[in-house]
C-alpha cells in the first residue's frame, strides 16, 4: 500500500471554506467559539484542536503578485492549510506514550485513548499544527480521515472541494501531477509558481511533507515556515557540541593541573 497524501494547489482555491465545513461535520468537531477575529473572511483564524482545515486569506496590493481574485484595488492569496503528515514527524518522535503513530497509509495519527495531554508534541511541531483542547487537555489534529481511508473513501475535505484545489491520492502520483501543474503555470506566465514540501530535497528538515502545496509567493506570506526542521533532528548535533565542549573543558582542567 503506497503512502497517501494531499496536494493543495493554492491557485485554484476560491476561499469557499467547503473543506473546513466538511472536515468539521465529518469529524464532529466543536465550533471555534464564534469569536471576532478582525478578518471578515477568516472566522477560524488558524489551525488548532478543533480546526483541522483552515482557509487563510492574505490581502495584498495587485502589484505584489499575479495570482488575483480581484477585490477593488487589491488581490487575495488563498490557501487551505492542514497537518503536513511529515515524512519525519516531530510530534510522533516526541510523544512519550506512543499515542502518535504512523498508519498504514503513511499518515500521522493521534490515538485519543492513549494521549495523556503532556503537550510535548505541540512544541515539537515546526508548523504549529497540533494543539490541545481546553476541556480534556488531549492533543488533536487532522487524521487524514483515517476512518474514511479504511473504508476506501476520500477524505471529506478533498471530496467537497469544488475546484480541485485539494487533491488526494498516492503521494508519488500527486508529485508527478503537481510538477506538471507548475510547468503549465510557468508556460501561462506565472513563473513565481513553485512547490513547497513536495520532496526531501525541498524540505530536508522534515524529509518531505505528505501534504504539500503549490504556492506563488514566499512561504511566510501563507504563514508557513521557510525552513521547517523537526527538533529531534538537531538533537544529535546538540549532543555532539556538548560532548566537544565537555572534552575541551576537561583538557583545560588537566592542563591547569599539570602546568608547573
């Protein structure tokens, strides 16, 4: 069984939020409190324990980009964000209870009956995706609709996306499709189009993302980190540096003792 994943083409997103609604309905997620966010088109604000799909709206002057959904003198960048189901997942590596596992579909899944709410996974995610609920303290995030996949069904968000901005399938097939889409956009006069997180070379800090994106601006504009790194990947380097420092201190101490 091949690894499954998402390819999200932001140039096709119209901001309808059908993915958000479908995700909440299928997974029976609570509302976000209906708090005023200050953004008329973005009522959820960000990914969290009760929002596993989030459609972001980035308003900017037309002169700053070619991807436009014209509104007056400005334009919009839109993207449906989701858990990346990283090939090397910081949340999974940091979980002390084994609550977070890699499924047979290659997705990263939090087992709610095993999670003890320690929160280590929250700080280990370089994308700020996973979060704990206030009511029970346990960590929650996108499951890639694991229950639907086991029944050979498409994840709810991808099924209800009306423009095929969210595409689901075998990761290897999605990568090929995404590369062709970038080539097509380049030929159509959008040289700024590129893929974010589609391979280990593109995202070496996470060994690639199983949910990757086609963007037309810098990652930071979409609230994505430009160089995400799983914290545990730095652990070996940190221990090596600590060992070298310890050896250096020991050498200085010995030298001080032996110096007449």
